[in-house]
């Protein structure tokens, strides 16, 4: 087992991991140290990685098992990598050119700029997302993260009691519709949505966290208007500056976040001028055997 250390990046979450070649990391003791780091910090940053597409898939499976593939991108367009477990977080076409301003995939991806958690709209939901920087523009194009456990801790006791046993229906069809993007009927059939608890506690941690996303449509147990108001208020609470930190991308960065304890959003840049190419692999929240 190699020595792995974590440098905290924010008072409540996020850490940068000491230099490590993840392509060659395979011993279970080291992988378990990374899982413990994920439980403690929620977001881990690894610098200087050199991943092929297959390397990224292989590492994700070594670390956390089964992969998520039912993404909105897979519903609306052909995957340019030939594998729907590799989500193309980019502004380029199949031919590698910058997308046109009205490209349908670009219109779909604009919603990545609002707060969300990956794969909350499937069951089982997403656990770890692993985003790798393959081509970075010469301007800032950060990703922001929100600490949902710190946000939960800061709630008053009455609110914690009120939301303790509530469930939320998550739908990417709903979240995209709120941004003016609508799926075709055959696309909607691939993305039926899922019901999730509003408060989550992950195994190995005694801390609870809010489980929110732009995909959160309504509270199952409440009338729709009241439930949506609650979700809006909780979202505003959870994304206050004291719960948020950013990652400024450099080439070769791999950032892993726990979708059960964080939200994230992309920050804008001139995507009609500069290329930005990242690939994401997300694992499913299935118990380790």
C-alpha cells in the first residue's frame, strides 16, 4: 500500500490528493484509502493524470464498481466514444469541431450550469462521478461544488424534523423542460425518472446530507406547489457561499465527487470560441460485495 495524503481545500469539504498514478493503482488497501477520503471530504482532486478512455473506465470500476450509462446525452445523440458509460462533457461535435450555437446537444448541456447531482433520476442513483480534463480552454471554465452535509447541519431542528422522511421525484425531463429544452417522446421513454429520499446518510458516515438537484420535480408526500417551494428554499440555503467551493481546471486533472453528499455546476465560458473537452464516468450507488 502506498502512502496517500489529503490536503483540505475548504473548511468543510474537498481535498487534493498527494501525487499518485491512478492508472497503476490497483491494490485494495490503497483503493480503500481513497474511498475513506471520499467519505470524509466528498470531493477529491487528483493532478497530473494521463488517462486513455479505457484507463478511466478501468479505474472507475476498480474504485467503485458498476457504471451508469442512462444519461440525457445518450438519449439525444450518438456517443462519439462508442460507450454510453463515458459521458462526453464537451462542446465539440463527432468530428471534433466546436458545436454550433443552436446544436441540440449544446442546448441540452446548458443545463449543466445549474446546480445538480449526477444520475439522481435513475434507480439506483449515481454514487461517484469522475471527471477528467482532456482539453482545457485558455480561459477559466470552473466547476463549483456545494457541500450538502454542511448545508444540512446548518438547518434548524424544526426543518430537519419536517424533512426527515420526505421523498422527492427526480426527473431530467423536468429539469431540462424548466430550461426550455424538451425531449422527444421516444427520448422521454428512456428517462422515466426515480424517487429518492430528501435526506441521505451514506454508509460509513454518521452525517446526514440534503439530496437535491435541479432534477428534483416535487415532494411525493406534499402538494406539488408546497413541495416545490420547499425544494426551492432548500436549494437557496444549500448554495450559500459558505457551503460552496470551486475547482479551476488544468490539463490532466481528475476530480471525483460523491453525488450523495455534494451538488455541482459548470461555470460559463465562451463555448462558441474555445474547446473544452472532459469525460465523465459515474458509478451506481450499489453496495460493495
